[in-house]
């Protein structure tokens, strides 16, 4: 049982409920647990509706809630801003939280690491809640209706759970349908059917919020950002947060000052120093193809890329076709290394170097360094690690080890 499940149990017990926790990996008497009489059940995000326990509960007409549902119906504040997307949602949430904290009390919760239900009792009626929400949570949450919902982008991820790209995208888009007000990325065609939504864009000057060369255009006015552009990816994340915050309480000068304090999430394109004269970038948070392709697009010098981990059902042909000229060497490791290799065309295969583990990738690079070593796996971590954070820490330690052996 993870953080979400433990927080749910603690909340229900504090409110006098008789709670029975069920975990597929720990429950000894499963049949007895599933055949009990329950008023409702709360399932963790990682548990799909096809799970045997969930199917059994539904057969017994037990109402199924998500942790998000439970928190939402018990939260005094309805100023809830739900952010999702294939990539960029964590950064956007951090930016939005900083903006709203400048004009009031804000809580940063959800998939960023703190379960919504854990803080529900501490949220006042006037407070704002910035909630990062995953496709798993959206799919489960039938009672959840945020004040504003925004999508950063909708690509492809978690196909091992959602079966295909179309189903995954429809689940993401359903978040907008749940909200009172929708904020969409006007540069993402997937979201274009929401005609009445507020649009932000870096391409369409007719969008409600348009950003070009460090200036935001909105409502006939222009707002200059305090410093030059930080790059296309983070600019769009900032613009999304600006659009949500301004739609809630109007444009505030404090929102502009947040721009030069944009926090980059841990292990998202994190520069961790050098190894044998090469710049080393830890992008362990790159858990899907789109995230890694974005990371690759930022490369301008000869680089080695480390790919691989546990499979999520994505199309690796799309990944391999996106390898730019800067990627001179591709280390393949992890449970899906063979699938990645087979997905590459002959010219790309010449750059591929299969390796047994992450350690051997870094060691090989240290013996023959290029200008940059980028670790952006385009995969989940569950073949070897509990999460991308643990994988990121492991990469840091490996680099430190070979830095001591081969030099900076």
C-alpha cells in the first residue's frame, strides 16, 4: 500500500470509520476480505478497474471512490485547479502554486507527492488547491469537479494500462469535461474540440493568452516578463499557469515576478556536473517518449543518450525516429532494451550500444566521453527501481563513483 492508500485509511479512521485495508500482495484471506459488507471502497491510483478485487466489489454493488473523490467531497474549498498532461504538469503545478501563494494561501497536492486527502482537513474555504492529477486518477474520479482544469499537452503514455493512444487521450480530455472552466493548450490539436475553452499559445496570436519573445498578450494588453525566454518547453508551462491564475483572479503583477523563479522538478533535465569533461544531465523523470524527445530537442552538442527501463506499451519506432543529429551514441539497458533496438532503423541501430545495466552505461561513457551524457530513459523505472526518484538517485551515485575513478 502506497502513500495514497495510507493517507485514505488515516483520514477515515480519524472520522470514525471502520476500515479494512486490502493489498493484493499482503492480504492472506482474500476471499473473506472481498466478501465483507462495505458502505464504499476507495481504490489507489495504481489499481485498475479490471483488478480482481475491484471487479468483485462492483459485483457486490459496493460504490467505488478514488482518493481524489474522497478528498474533494470533504474539502471545504472548491477553488481547486487540476492540472494534467503527458508532460510538463509538475512544472506547471509548481509555477501555479507560486503564483497563487503570492495572492493568498495555496496548497500543492496530488501526483506531485502529497496526497490530496492528507491535507483536506487543513484547507480553509478561501484557500486554493493546485492539484496535479494523473490519467489513473482522472479515470477513477467520477465525483471530482474542479473549478478550473488545464492540460499541458496530450501525447502518449501508460498504454500498458490504457490499451491504446486514443483511450489514453480520451481519459486525459475527460478532465476538462469535469471542470467548470477549461484552459487548453492552443498549440495541441488534441484539445481543439473544446471551442469555448480559454486558450494559451505560442503560435496563435488570437489565443486568449499569447506569448512571444518574452511578452504575454492578453485582453488587449501586453505584459513583459522580467528576463529573456527560458526555452520553449518551460515558457509554455509558465503560460499555462499564468492563464489559469489570471482566469481565477485576474492578472496580477506578482504572477510575472514568478517567471524568473521557475522551479525545475527534481530529475527533470537536472544538470549534475561533469564527468571526464562532459556535461551530465539527469532526466530520470523522462518516463515516456514525448518527455525524452523534448530532452533530445534541447541538445546542441554531441551527446550520448541512455534509454530503457520497464515497458509501458509505447511505440518505440516514434522514439528512434526522433533521435537528432546530436545523439551520437544510444545506450540501451533495462527490460525493454531489446524492443527499443528492434524498433530502430538500420542507421540508428549503428549508434546503439546494448548494456547490462545503468552502471555499465556510465562506465563505458567515461572511457570514451562525448560533450554530453543525457540520462532520459523514455520508460518507467519498475524493472529495477521503485520510482523515477530512486532511479535518479542511483544514477547520481553512479556518476559520482566514476567521477572519482576517471575524473571530472
